[in-house]
C-alpha cells in the first residue's frame, strides 16, 4: 500500500500493508532493522489505520529509540568476531583475513558489508559443523542436516527429524559459547526436552556449561545490535 510519514519528533516512516488474514490493525517494529509496518485488515480504511498509528506514536518512538544504538556495519566499524573486537578495514588480495585487531575485506568498497557478511556466515557454518560433528560423535547419534538463520528468539534448534539450525551470529560470540550451543542442540538428538536427563547429556558431551549459558543470557542480545545491509 506504500509508505506514510508520521509527523513529530522524530518523524516516523510507516510501511502500510493490507492483509486478508488480519483481523485487527497491527503495528510492528522489526527487531532486525527497526522498520515500522502497519497492517490493515480488509475493509479498514487507511485513514483509520493511520489514526491508530498516531495514537501509538509514543510507543513507536520508544521502540525505535532502542534501535538508535544499532551499529550499521561498514568500513571503520568495530564488531566482535569469535569474541575478539575487530575494526573493519579495506584489504588487498582475494580473501577476507584478520590482521591484529583488524578484519580486512578486499574488493569493491561498496560491497565490503555484503562480503564481510558472507565471510562471517561461512566461518559460522565451518565452526558449527565442526562442533556439531564432534558432539554428535560423542553422543553416538548423527544429525540429518545443518542450516544457518538469523533468529532472535533462539540461538539454535533441533527438529524431531534430527535437523540442526543455528543463528549465524554465534560467530560473533566467544568460541566456547558457540560450542556450548552446538552441544545443547546436539543433546536434543537424544532428549527432545529440557529435563534433567537432557542437561546430563549436555554435561556429558560438553562438560560444565553454566558459564557459557550465563554469557548468552547477559551478553547475547548485544550480538543482534550489528546490522548488515544484506540482512
């Protein structure tokens, strides 16, 4: 349906969408990029929808303020890679590489963010596949496949069919945290629950895990504060 600017300080850009499934007006702020979507059921006028948005203006600006501190990644940005804070800088050659406290990204300057994101996802797949293989062997049960996503609600999951799914953002966390998440999801191949028997499996194949679990609870949300243009 297009876009509309909600006046005020600051002005808010709203994306209007109509849905045949919606039963009421809804207003959503994307957790990934802060975009605002106003969804209208069939039969509800655009005018009524915008009036609803105006009533929620203070709520909207409060949520958007939380996104103001997000780091949009590009040359000069600082972000964690395997728990080490690195500065993004242009590089030479063909490969992305880490040199001291920099991560050097070669190629077209306009493609640095996209290329860095691709590199981080490849690193995440490599580390998570290695950890999953290790823990699956320790457990004595294979998994069927491994996929990467960018989810906020969970760091990983394991399906009843043995498919593992992880957030690629785990590559930003310290390596021991990534390995704990892999052990946690692999343990679900034996116990599809969070019973004492499940946690016993985690400890058996991983060892003590409470420190890593605590890190995710206290620091994990920060990993979603880095925004990549290609996300």
